[in-house]
């Protein structure tokens, strides 16, 4: 309630949202989109709830894991899809994510987008490592669904196709 009140107050119009809080019968679940925000939110909750909550249990998930979880959660609300339709939907979602990702400024790339960083010899290796990590995680997560995704286009888009197998 405190958070809703603050966010609806015009004085907080430019406030940074640290995360989401869910209160169940015996749990307070706080979720954020970064480790830094999680630490800040944990400190604020511990301070405000002084001794009312136990030491937190942390669960860290990658963006891909959260997307797959979201898809699975949404699936319960959707009509049944054939395995082919589900596979097509997953590939579409992941391809859309990567299309946006390559144009998103990232901290590990000094605030540059992967497209920008791929052109910079000083940080090109970081782009390659990020690409390989995302590609591996995504393929692993989708493999359990029997879904294959072609990521060649991303390497080509970044001008790094020669580095794909390296």
C-alpha cells in the first residue's frame, strides 16, 4: 500500500521504481531487474520492517530465464497451443528480444549498444562473449522444448559472423 500511495503522488512522478513487492500469506517477495536494485530494496525493506522479516533468500535469474518463466506462466491463461505453434511463438519472442537487445545500451559495454561496441576493437571481445553467453543460454533453455533458434543473423547484423565459431 505504501508503494502504491507513493507512486500515485505527483511528488514522486520522477521516482525510480526499484522493483515489485508481492505479499502472500507467509512471504514477502521482492523482485527487481538488477542486483544493485535488489540490494537497495533489501536495505529499505529491512530498515522499514525492522526485525519483522528474516534474512532474505536470493534467487537470481537471467533475462532469458525470466522470459521463459513468463511464457510458461502466460501459457496457463492461454488456450492450448500445438507444439508447433508453441515452438513458433517461442522463436518469435526470442528473436524479437534479440532484435531489441542489439540496439540497447549495456553497462558491460560501457553504455554502448552491441552494434556500436562490435565496431570498437577495444570492446569487441566483450560483445562476442555476451553473444556467446546469450546464445548458449537461449539455446539451452529452448532445447528442453525441442525448439531450435538460428542466431546467425545476429552475428551478421553485428558484423561478427567470422567470430561465430571462434
